[in-house]
């Protein structure tokens, strides 16, 4: 049933203006989040030496991170108007033919990058192994595995950003009988491209400043953040909460009584300016890889208080932060309240954890390590 639309797409593609590209970069969108940040940093490296076409396939609900993808040597095409519309799904299928046609017309064998992108995976069978395909997976989920699993044989290089996520994917593949030759991942160590001029502000007024920045997605469990802040407020502990992002419209009616909601802050320097004014980053997620929010925080010496998801326990422990008891939602709230009250009451304890958090970042993460790995994966050395 798909074939006529794929063929039509190939025909349309033949009449599109021809441009030469070294890399075709497929990602869902330019929204605010850790996955988008990682995608942007990969693009920043490869565009130095390779002419790149960047394709957004899903609608972006915030534009505050779009500037991270806008570079010389990068051509952007947003196909979300057609590719992300269930009523025009036949156009999504047709676009696979259009994009395949453009990729197959290249003079040199191009690289196709898929940043956890449904459209990118479904495109791979139509490329006839005439390009090098790189996949990046940020988090593991059974539901999303049904998207990429049928296309593993077309993937040349597979990248994961968290040991825990890689282990989960590999274990799942073995469990369902995927051939061992397809169970191969390379680990990509992340970094935060924060200029050295940004320093954490010292606490002046006795308040412990706590923040979360991100989406109100189900896996983020922001309702637990609200409950933690509510209980702290009721006990009149000197702690101030700020929740950044498009969150206010879904927040409870009493939210203004226990937290500030500044809305979405532009990624990059504006966000870094905000982060430096805080003391603690609070995360209650049930599904993560290795959050950029955590890396931004520990680079500055901001203490993380987080659920022990994916690779977070690899780097965060009792010496440099707190791992919450995630046996239930109530235990998460109680352990977070306890941790925050302890930090607010004991400045010396806070300073020890802050120094240890900063040391953890500098001993494990760095731009040069990241850039060299990306150049190696895209054969840009």
C-alpha cells in the first residue's frame, strides 16, 4: 500500500533542485530539552567541515532553541507540516520517497544521521545501503523500540549517551532474539558548552534556591515537584523554588504560593544566567538518559537532588548530591523534602557537596572528548 506513494515521492524528488550535501541530519524538532541540546552540539561539530541538510520532522512547540541549529553550511528543511499530520499521512509516506531520491542523487556517499526520529528510521529501507547511517538513542522505552527495531539491519553505527540506556537496549534485543551482530553501541560522553565566565552566585540571603527546567511530559512527573515545594512551603523552610518551562497553565491552583514560574527561558546564555542564581537542581523523572540539566548544574557546583534514573547514579552519589528513594511517589517526595531541608540547614554540608559536584563534572566530561568522538563517528578527521 505504501509503494505508490514512495514511488511518487521518488518522481517528485527527481524534479527538485539538486544540491550536494555530505550529511543529512534527521531529528524530530527544535524544542527545549536535553535531546535537542545533544543534537545541536553534534550538528555544531559536523557542520565545520561538512555541508549538512537538517530536516525537522515534527512540530516544535517552542522556538527558544532554534538558534542552536542555525549555522552557515547548514540548510534547514521543516517537513513537520506534512510529516506530522495524521490526516495527511500519505504525504509523510511520499516524503520518504522525496528524501530518499535527494539522498541517492548525491555524488559522494553521504552520512545519514537519525536522532531518535521516527521518520528517519522509516526512510532507511529506501536508501538501498548507499549511504552510511548513524543512529543516536537518548532513552529506552518498549513503545519506541517498536519504531526502530524493524530497521536495525540498516543501521551502520549506533550511539547511546548513557551506559544504562545502552544496557537496557542490548538486554531487550537479546531477550527478543535480535542477532548479536546488530547489538552494537558506542558510548558518547556529553558536555556542557557553558562559557567559563559563568560562575555560581553565592547564597546571600539565607535562602536555598531550587529549580527545575524542562517539559511537563508524563515521565518528568512534575506533579511531584509541586508536592515537594508545597510541603516545604507549609513548613516555612527558607527554600525558594523556580520551575522553568511551559508549565504554569498545567500547574495546580495554589502553585503561586510555593513556586515561581518564569516561563520558558531561551537555551544558551539566558539559561546559563538563570542557572547560576540557583543552589540545587531537582529532578523527579522516571525515564532519563543523562540529563543535560544535571551536567549544567554540576559544572557550576549546583547540587543535584534526583531520582536514580539511567546513568545518574554513575556520576551522582551521597558525596556530591542526593539520590531519591524511588520505591513510590510518596517516598520520592519524602526523601526530597528531607534532602532539601538538610541542605538548607547545613551550609558546610552544602559546600562540600557543591565542590564534589564540580569536581565530578571536570573529571568526566569535556568538549574536546565529545568533538573528537563525533569527528571519528562521522569520519571527519
